[in-house]
C-alpha cells in the first residue's frame, strides 16, 4: 500500500503519482466531524495518529514533547498511510474525551487556547501521559484536602524569591506560609473564602509564575510564587480550586457544580498602565499599574507590589456607575492623550491611556462590569468601600 499526501489537489500517491480517491479525502472529511482541537477548540490542522485525535498547531508542539505517548502529523502536509487514516476514523476527538476525560474532577481547571503554555501543557500531560482522569487514584496531589510543600515566594520589600513552606488545609479553610522551616507560627494565613489564584508568567518573569490574592484587613494582598516543576505548581493551583470548591459546597448547599465552578478562580478582566489624578483633580497625573479584578479596580506603583495604593469599587449602571470616553475639558496635567472618566455615586475618577487601543480595551472591560446587575453580596462590598477611611 502506498503513502499519500494532501499537498496537492487532488491528492496523489507519493509513490506512483496516481490520483487517489482514498483514503486522504476521507481524512479531510474527518476534520469536519472533529470541528475543533480536542484541547483548545481552535481549528485543527494536525493530528496525533497514535491517540487518534485532531489538534491545533499550538497543541501539536506539546504532543511532540511526549513522543512515547503521542506522534503527530500535519493533516495536509505529511504523508499518511491508510492504516493510520483508518485508526483516526475509528477514534476521533469525541471518543478521546469519553476515554481520557471520563473522570475529570469538577474543580479541575480546563484550559482554553487563551491560557498560558504551562496550563495547556499540563492538561495534555495529565490526560494522555499520566492518565489522571482515567485513574482517580492519581488525583491525590490536588484532591486530598491537604497539601504542603515549598514554593519560591517573592519578598514584599526586597523583591527576592526565597523558598517558603506552604500548607493548604481544607479542614481549617486556609492556606498558610512560614518564613522558616522550624517556625511554629505562620507568617500569613489566607482564608480559602477570599482566596484567588491566577497564572501570571509574564508579570512574574517565570513561566510557572502564580499570583495568589487574598483579603487582609479588607484590602487585597498579593503574593507571587513559582515552582521549577510545572506539574507541582499546577497541582497547587488545582488543590486551591478544590479547597474553594468544597468550601462553596458547604456555603451554598443548593448550588450545582455548574454554578460553583466559575467561582473557584478567576483571571483578571484587564491589567496595564494608565495615568491617574487624585480626588481633587488638581494634582498631576501619575503612571500606575491597574488591575481590574471583578468589581475591584486596583492601582499599584509597581505590578509586583504586595498591596494596592488604592481600590475603586465599580458597581452597576442601575446603582449610578457610568464609564465615559474622554476627560472633562478643563482637565490638565496628563501626559497620555486618551482619557477615561469613571463616574461613581461619590466622585469621578479620571484616567488616561497611552494609546487609543488601550483606551478602547479598558472602556470595554469597565462597561462589561457596569452593564452587569449587582449580586446581593456585592452591595455589602460596595458599602464597605463607601465607609473606607
């Protein structure tokens, strides 16, 4: 049996150059059945012919790193044997999900194409290489309800990363870290109730960088950590999500998994530099790093600061919050030309962006929040902001 190529139309046999009716047009047809990459939901132009799944270009690079499990080919550019096409036809993405994702815990983070490389790589390795979702006993590192180990943590004052012991315990509802291995008391206790974790490799400067936030005295506190082993840090991330999931199950006993999963962790709506002025709007504008975390708009002098210089609550339109393009005509002192005015019931916040593209992105992020009705618990948060000293 010859081998075939899809580099021409119609496809021709690479050995005899005769036009072939089978099997490659059938392989192209299978793409229509597959629709999207099994991992990223992007259009697949590659395939793992040992797993029987169609994948996108990005995922194909990850699959190449586990050759003992997955061997890949381009659907259109590589030669295919008929037996390989038959194997693809008898398997496919739906069958792979049924097999390799049959026991994914509801709290386990399923990455999308927009997530960082680490999350996508560890998802693929967990499925195919370690087969964690076909053998639940392999899920113990993030399902046990208790986890301890060492992470590299960035110092609040000196910016150096030092090894610190972390302990996560669902029974106590907390994540703790210790400055010394023999320390009896933790340096910080983070309540699971108010904890969030999100991967920030570019900001932290490490491909495995994780930002953990929690509330301390009703203000947001950031810590930045990483582990050299990608599996370790992703296991920590999913262990935190598991702890949050089990806490919310108790707090909201009638809620379904579908209701709870979006609350386990969240990525920031938008981050970046803008200029801002003070409440009197007569001070000069200063460049600050802004983070939009749900309804909290926080600003920092440096992206890796532990505490925000200030926080602004962004409520809903029905509660008197509005976002406007531009600045009042009398505004002075801003270096960047593209202004934004946030109107709250108490005051106006004046911001400026360096480019029009950034301005549009920020306005879109703000308006998504403003257009969303407030939940009952968010009114309590708003009240706290109003009475903040």
